[in-house]
């Protein structure tokens, strides 16, 4: 691939060599189509099959593209009940690639991104995949993060309050127009942050297309991917985000009809109840968590358009229009907390 793609054969070979990884024959690199976040590449030599990821080429919102964070949490989870790809090599500061980059083993399986992908599953398989997704999230939230070496991964105390501030601040970075309701929602959330919350590893971007289902078994998750927004924090932020992603307007953010927005999946209330059944957890001030999830997605939608206007959309169709969903998410957040 050429330099404009974000990853060249020569640079990647140097990174793999630095990690002691033997490259057999020529490297073949293909940009995996789709996606609004980090650039993802299919990488092969004559023997191995890997996946490489690096941030977009422009218009960055730093907290949303943290490759070092993705590497650290994935490495720690390898031998836990949470399935993740095995890590291979990392360029933490861009010494080899020109930007932070991770390489992990390829995981074979089913990636369900669009409604066309979902059409290959029976109704029973769709239900089984939803159950598997919720179980995997529950397994993640039950991991003893200190025991797996992530005790210094972040500060779980005050996580929700920091999230409100973070996404309000990110709005100031990526906004393409003024929208007073964003500030209204952030201010309202800041006033009702829960005083007490559980602490766990949180994925920060959990939905069906950020998992790989096992080959031929939609009821089993082979790997959870896209960990660049992971943190130590309040697990209910993960649950609410998974539920808010079910909103049909999320398809406008992705630029295609997303599988996770299909009415073949359980609705948001059904997903939340599945999580409660799996964990015995209390959903607390659920309206707050829904409001925060909508704020986050509204800002992310705006950021996609911001990157597209800056020339960093990774070739994704319709990225310039993703911000059209921002207003719907912010309005839903205000309704949730009203």
C-alpha cells in the first residue's frame, strides 16, 4: 500500500521485525472497507494472517483513537473469559508507521455489520447472538482488573462525571456548527451524576459489529474487537451505550443500514433486562446513563463529519452527512433525563 493509505509494506515490516515476528515472503496489506474510526487493515504474508489498526489520517479526537489503550487492555484480557485477538506487535509512538499502530492475530468468524449480513442468520440465531453479546459484556464487567494487571489502567472513581466533561469538551473540538442543546444536555447530566457506581473494565463501544461471532455459531462470540475507547469505569455506561446504539438513526452515522438497529434484535429495554438477568445488577439512574450515551453518540456523529471535512474519512461513504444524526441523539438524551 502507498503512504496515502496510512500503512506501507516497508513500515509494517520494520514494526514486525522490531517485535521479533518472522515475515514469510511478501506482505500483502488491504484496507478493510467501512468503519468510521481507526483504519483497519487485513495483513498477510505467505504463512500468517494478521489485522493492523492505526488512527484516521486527519481530524483526530484523541480519546477516540487511542491505540496504546487498545493494546494494553487486549493484552491483559487474553487469558480471561472475554475472547480477544492475540496481540502481535505495537508501534506506541509512531516510530515505525508514523502513527501509533497495533497488529493482532486474525480471528476467523462472522462479522455482522449490515442488515444484509444479518439476513444470513435465522431468527433463532439472531436471538442467540444477542444473548451471547450480553453474556460477553457481563463477563467483561466481572473481570478482576487488578488481577489481570490493569490496576493502573485508569481511575474508575468519578468516571461518569469525567465522561460528561470529556464529551462536552470533544464537542468543542469537532463541532461543525453551533448547537445549544449539546451544552444543555451536558449541563443537565453534570447536575445528576450518580454518587455511587460499580467499577469494571468498560469497552466503550460495545455492539454486535465490534465482535466476531464464531464460525457457524451465532450464539458464541469468538472475539471482541475495537478497544480503543476502553477504560476502568462505570459498567452501566457500556450497557446504556449498547442500548442506544439500537436507535435507527445510528445507521445514518455508519452510512449504511446497520444490523444492530434491526428490529429483529431485542429492543433497548429487552437488552437492558438481559443484562440485569445475567448479572443481578441494578440499573441505577438509568435515565442518566441513557442521556450520557446519547451525548457521546451525538458528539461522535459530529466528529465523523468533522474528520470527513478535514480529509480524514478513510473513504467511508456518507461521512460528510453523519452529523445529521447529532441532533436526534441530543434530543433523545434530553428526553431521557427530562
